[in-house]
C-alpha cells in the first residue's frame, strides 16, 4: 500500500471511529474477523484498525466475500455524490447501471450506450469501484430483492425475476451470499407483515446531511402538471405524487414531506408499479428527482465561503437542486416553459398531457396519464396548445430528435454532447439547453446566466455573474439559492 493510500485509509478509519454519517455511501467498511461490511456510521462497536478493510462500493465488498451488516443496512446508504459530479465513463456507467441498463441490455448494451468496448468499461469500473458492471448490477438486484421480500406478498419465485435474476438458483445463492440468510429467512426477519400489491412498495429513501424539504416541495408544487402530478396537504405535511413511464410498464410514486427538519435521514416513499421489474429503476428516478445523492456538506463548504452566499447557505442548509423523474419529459417541459410564467407552463403541460399522454389503466385520484412519448410529439399537430407555429415546430423537432437518438438524455448521456445537440435544434437557446442539462441530466454545475430569476437573485445578494466562477462545481445549487433570494425579495416588497 502506498503512503497516500495508507493516509486515506487512516482518515477513513477516523470517520468510522466517529460514526460520521457524512461518509455513508462514499465508502464501505469491511471487518475481516466477522466477514461483515458496514456503512461508516454503523452503531456497532468500532473494530480494531488492523481488522478493517475499505471498499469504494458495496459490490466490491460483496465481491471480496463480505456480507451486509443487518444493523446498519449498508445497501440502503445514499449513493456517492461523486457520480452526480463526474461526467466521465465511470460516472456515466454508474448512473446507467443504477437505471437498470445491465439487467435489461447486458454489459454489451451498457458499453454500446457509452461508446466503449465491454472490456474497457469492465476495466475502468473495476479499477475505480473494485467491481465490474455485473457485480455492481448484482448488488443492486440483491437490494431490490430484499425490499420486495420484506414489503410485498409476492411469491419468492416472482421476486427473483422481478429483481432481475436469471434464475431462482442464482437468486437464492446471491441472497445467501449477501445477507447470510435464505430468502424466506430474510422475509421472516422484516418484522412487518407483507403488504399487498395494491398497497404499493413502501420505502425509506436515504439522503446524507440536512435536507431542505420545504424548498424542494415548494419547487415541485409550483411546477406541477395536472394529469401526471399532484401535491396535496399543507406545507410541512405535503404528499407529492406523480406518474412514471418505466421500461416494463407504468407507475405512481408518492413522496411525503417530512414534518420537521432533521426528522430522520430519509424521505418516505411508496411506489405503485404495474410490473415489479421496474422497482430499482423507479427508485433511482425518484432519487434523481429529489436529488437524494447530493453531498450538502461539500456544497455548503464551497458556496458558504463566498461572502454573497454565506448567509443564504446558512439560512437554508441542505438546499437541493431537483432533477427529473423522466429526462425526455423534462426537456419537453423546458421548451413549454420558454418565456412564460410557471403557471402558464403548467397549464400548457396539462393541455399536452390530456391531448397526447398515454392514459393509465385506471385513474389514480387526479393522476390520469403518463407524459407523451417523444415519438408521439414528433408527428403531432399540437394545435391544442394555442402556441405560435415556430414553438410548435420546436416541440416536434425536439420530439423527433429524442425519438431517433439525435439528442440523448438517458442516465449515461454525455452532458456536453447533449447540450451541443440541443443547441443545434431550431428554437432551443442557451437558457433552455442549460435548464435541461441542470434538471434532466442532473448536472450540479450549471449557471443560468440569462435567467430573470438569477439576475434578480444576484441583485438581491449584491453579486454579479463573474462571482459564479468561484461557485464551481456547484453552480446549480447556487442558482437555487439565487432563485430563493429573488422570491424572498419579491415577497418582502409585496409586504
């Protein structure tokens, strides 16, 4: 071991000794004498330094023969924020694996999406994460299976295939290796009665550090499109619900706003799926929408060092940059929102959904459709929108580009290439392309310089566009602080 690696492991051991939850999901701790791996914040007695090994992923720990701790459940830790920032091969691959691409298309399909050979993808993932795409997907399948075993009444055989396993034998072997229990024993240990399919799959979606839930729910509520989204309840007790277009079917996600800041390090979620094979994909898309894998400590350290942002960062700890549950939908909605108010954009979205969306098999409260597919919009007249011909042409052109792959916005898309492709479409300018990059592609470092809210926020804080260079690589979070500052300034004037 090099001196650098030794010092890194020493600092990791200090995090384990202090049970520092900031590092949950960033690395995993394995104990040689017990054969168990944990998250850094595990409440168990701290093992001796000489017995500890560190791994960059749960898959790497599993590959080395360690099983998951039943006390801290390391497989439920939030994902590393590194993959939000990185736009290289490994970062893109990790996001695609999380979206279920390996289970649906195999390693060859993953490599084809990334534009590299399967050998290159396997080599780079193994070098950085200690596990290749198959092992990473296997770890995700094991977690999905555990959730289904402990929260649904589905037969074990159905769970095996729903989680993505090729055979029941492979499923049984993996569960025993990862959890040191049989599937039946794992189900029996849940301590809660199995639910019925109609009740959905209840989940606790973990995040690290403070989470500014009120601002996130405000953001989503103001932009909700009738037919595919709804927010009910009063602030502090809201329920956000939306439909999902998924690889094998459709779904409805329900996420509840925490009643108070600091009430647990998770969001309560319930997923209703027409096909349980979509569980892991649906979870990842909801996580991206709510920006649950962010590192608020790193964001606050950088932005809080700026004198213009110091007070807003301190006043709103854990402010997030919401992403998108459906990247293609978000791109279309960005075009609808060009040069109109939020309420007008929401109305246009609702009109589009009613005219061209795919109806659910049965309405679920006010949720009636999933958002229109790009191919549907490519050939649509769009007369219902009452928009100028040029705007309707832009929507059709975008739909066609998304449908034929000219513009790629999947979880592993190259952000630079996607922005260039968007700017090459008539009617899409820098603001629209930047907003799509920020939300649909989850880029944490986008500065919307031409945005009116950003300009007002800069004025409210006494800052200028040049100050934004110091905010890298977290400029998307700075944009949300600026939007909030602009809103607060307007409210103060109204009072």
